[in-house]
């Protein structure tokens, strides 16, 4: 019995063109030209696309604005049982993902990468995700994400490949898959054509260094609570003034760190 080929699984639109050469109907789709390419190395490829296959990100995936390919880490495992981990050097609880297994998976993914594609490991000790990071990633040709499990990955892999560590927040998850989906959602929505109204990304939280102002919609009165009259006035200048003031108020109350950074920037410091 021969081993299965060490390939990934693609999601999204398949490019179909006329050809005189027969093609295997089961072959993986080729990389779509100009589409943002997301690669995810994971022990749980079935977790993808997950919520990324829904709503606007799912529509964009089907339309070929971005492409998702998962690499099953288990395929690159050692021995009959495809082992991917081993006990920590020096002792301790849990298991650590093996460097030789990770090397094969990363090499397979990077061999199919094109252009500028950062290599990121989702880790609680990494740089916190923020909107500026998502804008930088959206300007790239794609990204390769490594999802950890157990006690993490062998440090030598991170050093050898120069992998950047990125964190979803100051808490620990059972693996990197949820963080990877959050990163991709926040990045893909910034790609041209994904959101119907480009102004949406300019007005939302963090885009101007502030949290977003409150939002309201019909009915005008609900549970004896009214929509602020200024929003119903039709006076656009006053509406923008109110929204800015509310955004500043909320940011100052809830995120003093953001407010301090915003104040310094505004003062030119």
C-alpha cells in the first residue's frame, strides 16, 4: 500500500478553461490568478472553511476573490500511525509538535506560495492582532498560517523558518484554528470587492484609531427608547459631528490605551 500524496485541500471557486488535454475531475483547483491565497497548516482541516464559508467571506471565496487551502498535518506524520508530536525535552506535561513533521508540512505549503505571503504561527505569546496588522496582510498576496496544538511547536522550527508569532488575545485556546479563522475573516473583508460598501471599513472601529460610534435602525421607538434625534434630522454635518463625539467618548471610557495613542497622534507626538 502506497502513502497518500502530501497535498492540501482547496476551497472556493475552481477555474475551468477549455483544453485539449484530459483532466482528472478529482484534481485540486489551480491557484486563481490575483486571488488572495490563504494557506492553513492544521491537524483539523475539517474545521475550514467553517464560518469563513458563510456570508460575505463565503461569497468572496466562491467568487474567487480569495482562495483557501488546508494542509493536513497528520499526512506529514512519522511512522505507521502518522505521529506528529512527542514529549517535551526536559520533561513536563503535554506534547510538542515535532520539527521534522512541521518542516515537511511548511515546505509543502511554501512551495505553492507566490508573491509576498507572510508565514505566521498562531500563539498566545505572539504579537496581538490589530486592525493595522490586518491592513498589512490584506495588501499581501496571501498568508501561510500554522495552527498549533498541545504544548505548541518546537522552537527550532520558528527560528529556522523565521516564523512570526501572532496572538488573538491574552488567553489560551486548545489550538490555533479559531485564531486563524479570526485573522482570515478580519483580513479578507478588507480585500477589494469583498464588502459591498467600501466606506464600511473606513467608519468602523479602529480604522481611525477609535472605537466605532453606536448604531441604530428602525423602529424609531423601541421599548420606550428613541433613536437619537440628530440621526433622524437629515443634517449630515451634525450627524458626523455626533458620531465623532460618541466614538471619542466610548474609546476614552472603554479603551484608555487607544485613547492615549489617538491623542498623541492628534497632537503630533
